[in-house]
C-alpha cells in the first residue's frame, strides 16, 4: 500500500508568476528539489554538479535545511531553508517546471507524490521506491548518479512540456496517492 498525501492541499496552483517575482526567477526554467535535510544521501552534491552543468539559463530552487554555505554562493541555486506551511510548498511545486529527486536512498518519497499532485513532472534516480511513483507520462527515471542524463533531460525540457504533462501528473496522484483512499486500504 502506497503512502498518501492531502490532495486538497497539493494540487496545481496558479502560483508561477508570484514565485518568479518573489525569488527573482524570471526567464529561467525552474527546477525544484525538496528534502527535509540535504546531505549526500539526498543527492546534494549531484545538485551542485547539475547546477554547474546547466548554467545561468536554469534556476535550481532547493527547499530544505542544513545546506552548506558554499552552495549559497552558486548563482543559479536559490535556497529556501524553510517553508511556512504546506500551502507554500504546494505553490513552489506548482510553479516549478520540473521536480528533481536525485536521492541515493529512499523508500517511497513523499516529495515525488507532492510534485505530481501539483502537476509537476519528476526526474528521479532509479533508487528505492522512486521509480514506482512515476510513469513515462509523468516523469523520467535515470540511473543513480547519472547527472549527465538528468542534465540532458532538463536541457530538452521546456515550460510547454510541463503543460503537456500536468494533467497526467495530477491524474496519477489522484489514482494512487490520495490519502483518504490509502487510509481505506490500510
């Protein structure tokens, strides 16, 4: 039985312009990563390498704590150490063009479910339960540690690709990750 999330909170929102303005992300493809604590296990070093590979036309927004001060100096990474509530997190997921989860260890990442519920496609490593959460209409699975493959997908991705995938992402979340339905399964 998969875990569930609150689909009344995590849903596609019209927050893109607000987020772009608030974090100065105009004119860039927005790549979002979320982790409670960013460390090697969650792929922090891979995000740093990815940021360097992608360059200034891309903005990686990472949400989470314990982020090394050196990362704060990388110009195309925006750090949000804490969100005020789940609604603010849903706004970030909805505003992002694509969600990345370069995790080296995970069971069934809630962040992937939340991104899909907000209509945002996911790129994740082939680790733990991450690949189970998406299909070819809702995201991409790459081999663990293959930053080049992740970078290639992002470079060919566009805002319009997200628009084509948003509906499929939401449908998948409704079908598999509705917390009320999962509670009934238990």
